[in-house]
C-alpha cells in the first residue's frame, strides 16, 4: 500500500488504496501536559520549549531556549514578567570582548514526576543554574554553558552536547573600561549523564593542535545523538582540523593582537551570516559506556569514501538500535563515480571481525541528498531525501529494510493516499513500526508552509496527522451548554485597559520520539497575545502597570504562537467513526486572520533537531 516516487501508480490504484486504508483505525491521543488550556512545556523564565526524547519508563528530556527578557518598572523597580503572552527573549550575542551568556537549558519531565506529571524540571549539566535564578547583578548566577539533550535510554542515561564554561584572561588592548577577554575551552562536546547524576565527557579524538614547539588547545568537536539499551552511544566527532582552520591557528600563534586561546575563540565564532572557516573533518563515532557510566571504548566509523585530499568530508551517527546498528549520513561518491559526490543516508553494521562496515542507501540521481534519523530492532530505518517535486526542492520521508539485501527505499503515501509534494521528515521509529515526524500541510509554492506532526503505522501503511487524532479538549475545545464543542475563550487585559478575547489554539508541529507504548514527545505551538515593544526592545507599559498589546493596521490586538514541549499518550480508544461523531470539533479557529502565524517560518531551524543544534554566535 505504498509506492516510490520514481514508480508511478495509476489513479485507479490510488483510489483502491484509499478504500483499503480507510478500514484502519489509528489511536486517539490526549495531550498530557495541558494546564488550563495552556501547555506546561518549558522552564520558568524561558520562552520556548522542545521535547526531544521519551523512554520506556515514560521519562523524557527536552530543551528550553531563549531566556525571557524581563522589564523593570521605573516606579517601583518591580520586575514585569508576561505569563499569559509572548515575552521578548534576551538577545544573546557572542564576542571575545563580552561575558558569555548561555541560551539553551536542559530539562527532564516524568509521568510520575515529584512536581507533577510531565512538569519540566531543570536538570543541571556542567554546572548550569536554573534560568529563573539568573540575576544580572550576580555574575556567578549567569550561565555561560549551553547544553542540549538529544536522547535518553531506559536506564535513565541522558546524552547530548555542551559547551565549556566561560574562561577569561586579562585584557591588554586599548578599549577603555574593558578588563578581560572571554573564551571557552571548547564549543561543542558530547556528554552522558547517568541516572545518579554522574556526568561523563565523550571526548573527540582531537583536542589540541601541535605546530613545531607550540601546542594549542582547540577544544575539539563531538556530539552524542543517540544511545541504546547497552549504553552504546552514537554520534559524531571532529577527527582532524581543516587546512583553513590550521592556517587560522598558525596566524594566532604568530600574531600578537590577542592571547592565543582568545584568538582561537574569535576564529570559531561565526560571522553575521552564520559561517565559520574553523572546521573539522567529521566522522560518525561510537562511545561505549561501562556499568559505572565511564567510557570503556571509543571508535570512529568509516567514511563512505576514500580520500587523501584536504577537502572537508563529513559523516554523522544519528540513531542506533539494540543490535548496535548505527544510522546517519556520510559523504559518498554515488556508485563510485567521483562526479557524483553526495551527502547521503547511511548505516553501519558489525562484520564477523567485530569491525563496523559502511553501507550506502541507494539513491537515484534526481535525489540530491538524504539522511537517516533512527532504526528499530527489526532493522527498519527511517529518514528523508531531497528531490524536486512540482518545481521545488522538497523533503520526503522514507523507510528502508537494512536486513533485506535486495531492499529499496519506500516512500509511504501521505494524506492523499499518494506521494504528494508535501515535505515530510521522519524522526523516530519504535519496534512496533510506528513512525513519527512532521509534514507540511499546505501546497503554497512561494510561501513557507506550516508543518504538523504525523504518525505513520508501517504495518497498516496508515498515515495520520496527529492533530486529527487528538481529543477535543487537547485541541483547546470545551462543551457549551448545548452540548456542542466550541473553542475555549481566553481573556487578557493590557496596559490601556483593553481586554483581548481570543480562542485557545494548540497545534502539534513536530513529533520527535515515540516509545513502545505509543507515548510521543515533540513540539506544539500555543497561541498567545503579542505585546508592543519600544525602540530599545523593551515592553511598553501602561498606566495600570501592564504591558500594552501590539495591534494590526485596524487597531485589533495581535496574537501569535510559541513553541512548547508536548506529550501525547493514547487514551485507549481508536479514531473510528464513533470517535469522529462524538468529537465533531473543527480544527480551524473560525476567526478572521487578524493574528500573525509565525509558526514554521519563524522556527524553521527547529526541524533540524536532533541532527544538529545550530547556535548562532556573532563577533
């Protein structure tokens, strides 16, 4: 009940498939972290929250990003925090001339958590402090360490990447009033944190650069992306500096403008376009953790091609199953043709000697690149490829059977029982063959397309929009006195005394992880009011001490969306005809579009997770 994009089906066949698929019933889901029609999905004092992974014990990890920018009233020095609206976030810039502030904070949530079910709880890594406890007047309370969680196994071992804390050295330049230069010992390093709180650095093979008699700490580069039940961690690491990076360090050694460590840090910060010439040769990598959490073995996995040139080639391990099969992507010359270099989906398996072998997932030439995100214990991996569809480059979700030597990739049908031009990416698959990810939901050609989470069942080929499987309460509906479902109304007053009334609106925009019981964690958008900012980016405060609504050209208050971690669990029912009749709530909010839909366009970078978390730093 599926077909590949390069093998067409007739309209008759597609129609038959639609009838067959209609017989299946997907589970009904409830959002479990709703409080008063709001999502409890980020840490206090942060703006955005993202659910990253959930294990079999219904424990999950996530990331909060964007510390709220709090305003201080001139009258009483009180702090104004927006709980019911969209607060501005602190602008984080990175410079060797200023103290380093972090912007990513890790949390856990637990179905049986001490603070309540699925409540985000700050989880310190490398000495980080809770964002709510940060005091600008107390420098010791300000985080300089950025941390990201990407996965957690059933033993409670969490893995991800982190930066080092800020270091400083006495300033010897000409700027009056500056006392120090600021730098980090490393910018990205994988780590594991055990259930008892022990933290273990997952070291890259290269952390120093040696030139003649000079040894320079460059920090190195490693990321831990996935962990299996045997505590085998898959990720990627920098194995060698690029030729350009070496030349930059040589200039730091011979120069006298900055201390060497500060100069190296300055070279690692990207420019205003997000580009840095400080690069590594990157390879897929494994770290084996022992019973005490320590690293007992580390191993580089082979690249998809052989090269002795200075060209920078990369490979990444992004998922791993119980048998230790690793999936991800690697540079490769397709079919050994050096004119066809691609960054393609790959997997690595152990041979009889215990060494890992690289395997390319065959792609037709019309597909420019591909990537594999996860693999289950049956050897089914999921990923996506890029290809022109109806004149535009789109991503399409696929799966592939690594245990079948004659296997080809399969592109499942989506909402239309056909392979449409809607971009889709799969992020996780469980051992029942349930796949989660996200898919576009409109066919606009020139505009950014909104995205929503999906659930695909490989055993039935049923492809479902997760928002269509939610109970009405989970969408923001209540029953009125007539017994009909209507959207919950929210009232908020602003600094001018105006009361804004708007409809609750919750949209699941990405599903990142699904466990064997069907519990899903990911990200949802929650609708909130927008507030007016002055030229300095501060809230405009009214006479009553409340912030003032932002308005459109007609003077109507505006609302927009914020990302929050979301937890979905099956409620034991199936989305059959009886469910649909009993839950006849309409997804559209039924209002004029007088609010900004920032959605997928504003948070497009989110959908790279957990492949790579890009921290934009500026000189």
